[in-house]
């Protein structure tokens, strides 16, 4: 969640035409009004991200559930996804030899 906080501080939300909203806290134990707001935003599971237009209506909904979500602009979202993609290291392929050791020595 520290990476999310860093991204939140980068750019003003009002300048971006699209908002990427990620649910970072669980839904159980929240108020019914907050659950209905998350349902309207189509956020059903934790760590899922949806894209919404930056309108006053959506910003009001986000203000209501701000403790449960993280809001990112398009640039912030793409930078985070690129960083996550670079972080996953590729392994060399695993090569399995099915020949017995004695058969390969006699060849």
C-alpha cells in the first residue's frame, strides 16, 4: 500500500480525464451505504481496478468511500503497471533430459 500512497501524491486528480480506482480494503464490516457506492462503481473484490470518467458525480462517490480505495490518474496507473511488469523476472526455461545417465554415456 506504500506504493499507492506515493502515486496518490504525484498529480492532482482534477486534471485527469479518466480515473483508475482500486479497492484496497475489504468490503465486509463497512456501512451499507458504502457497499452500495462500491457496487455502483463496480468494485466487488479487493485489489481490483476500474476506470471511470472524472465527473463531479464520480468524485462525490469516491469522496464517500475514500478510506477503502486508491485513486490514480492514467499516467500513474500506467507507470505502476509498467513497474510491476519490469519487476517480474523471467526465468530461463527448465530443460529435462529423460534419457538415463548410462545411455547418454555409451553414445
